[in-house]
């Protein structure tokens, strides 16, 4: 079973996902998860410092 690979596109990290969105690879999906988890943590810490 071979999977057709598409070239990595940095816009994928910012694009919203839907039910029919295809991830380029498992690594790209993991990178997107880590990036948005980091952004969420940084925003949470920043909002915590404002209060």
C-alpha cells in the first residue's frame, strides 16, 4: 500500500480543518497539533498575567 505524498505547504499549519480535509502526512498533522497547543498555552499564560 503506497500513499501518494504531496509536497509540504506551510499554509497547512494555519488552515482550518474539516471532516474532508486530508493531512499531507502524520508528521504534518503532529506539527500542526504541537504548534496550536503551544499557541494556546502562550495565550493562556499571557491572559493569566493580565489578570
